[in-house]
C-alpha cells in the first residue's frame, strides 16, 4: 500500500517530501511533527541502528507516519542513494555533530549542489559553531546554560529538570520545525534553498524572552521560587490533597481568585492576596484546606468554574480527562494510546496514518513512489 492510499494527502503538508537522516531525540520528533501534518517523511536508517536510548521500533512514536529505508552511509554507494533521494526532496533533517554530515558526503554543499531548492535542517544542542559546538551534551546541560533551568524548582531546593520537554522538544524540535517551514515558504516563493541551524541553546534562550523583559522591568527576581509564575506566589502552584494527589492552582486575575477562595472555603479567613508579607500564611491556609479532601473531591468542587484549578493527572490518566476525551486530544492507533497531531486545521486535518516505521521496511515502496531505483539496484545496505 502506498502513502497516497493510506491518506497522506490529509494534512496541510501533503506533497512535501522530507529526508530524515536517522538520529535520536529532537530531530526525529521534528520530523514526526511534519509527518503528522501530511509530509511524506522517509527516514534513512543505518544498519545496526542509532546509538542512544534503545526502544522497540514498534513503540517509537517519534517515527509514526514515516517510512524507513536502510542505507549504509559509510559507503560511496550509500551516499549516492541518499543524494538521489535529496534530489527529489524539499527538506532534509540531520542531527549529527558539526562536520559529520560533511565527512559522509552529505553536508549542505553536497546536498544543495544536487538540489538548490533544498531546505537543509541541522538539529544540534550547541549549534554549528562556538566553543562547545563539537562537544557532547544533553537537554539538561543546554537548558542549564540558558538560564531556563535556574527558574524551575523551589526557592530552597535545587533546580529540577522538566524531563526533556523544555530543551529537546520545545527549544529544539519545534524551533527546527518552524525554521524548516519558514525556509520552505521562502524557497517556494522563488528564493534559494538554505541551511536552518537549529540549536537547542538558541531555541531555549528564545523561550525566555518574556521573562527577560519582566526582569528588566523589575517584575522578575533572578531567584528561583520567588516570582509570580515560578512557585513563589501562593495562588500559582500545586497543592497536595488528602489522598496524596495534587491540584494545580492558577487564579492570577482578581475575579478568578475571588471565585477560587470562595469555592475553596477560605474566603472569610484568607490573608490579603496583595500583601506580599502574608503570602506564606496564605500558602499555608490554601495547603491546609486542600489536605481536607481528595483530588477527586476537589476536582468536582472546581469543575466548570473560572477558579483556574485543575487536577494534576499522570500520563496514564490524562487521556481519560473529560475535556481531552471530548476533543480527542489522545487517540489509539496500533494498540498504543498517544497524543493526536497538533495543531488542528479546519480544511486539511493531520492524522496518524501509520504506526512507527520499522527500519528498512519500506524500501521498495519508497523506491517506487519517489522514483529512486538506486534504492533497490545500487544500495549496498
């Protein structure tokens, strides 16, 4: 079955061809975003697989909606096959350390020589130049040097890494996807192809722009856990319930706060919200009250209100939340519960068309659809 037969034309990126040189983390996720939106993503896997975290390919959701071919990039024949794909592609994504793609004969100069309209996406932690460009790293280090990690955690505790959502995926994958689509728009408007240098440190730093503005204006202290949005404010944080669950509280606006303390049942005894010296006492009053009922009971109390309170759900619980269920924010495909494509489009909705690609499983299909006979004839994989 071809991609067209499986509904590839359903997304706004239908007709866009992407070559992804297999890697781990933010590069594959960015390619998944494009694939979810209808792009035809062909992942070039290597014999022996990629290094890093191992996961059964059937569960690697970052490879959903893609097809895979197996090519040995360490041979001249393998490089030639990839360049044949590049000639027919709109976008290429690679996540090697600087200089590695060039050594393989697949650097920007090599690829743009074959396809001057190509958008060449480079996903790294440190970027293509700078003193750390060629050194190893991971999400936690990238967000550390940008100042972002310093904001997360309690005032009297260490910084807490927010899994790898902030660096790898927000500062990395999504910025790469934005850059690729902007460059593709430019190329399709008559401009040349170009290189998109997406560094996690750059994207993560960019995410802190509003905070830097508040700090410059005197509205943000460069000290963790002492500000309005970082846990320093008693009405913007999380509170434990009687059963060990947690509720997320965020009624920043006065009218929402008024509804919050009324529903919480402390309106007649809560310290003044605008008296910073009373914030500790207010936090204690809120915490003590939440401890009197279970998470489920508090969810019922605040359900449908404007008090800006929500239960803190686990990954397994989230798909069953009534609002998320009504919006089909999660879906089941191939026996795996997973987030649905986002964002949503009224005329050209994205979809999960395929499960995660298995390495090399789609070689014949891609050779036919892309017209690259060298995938079969000359590929020494």
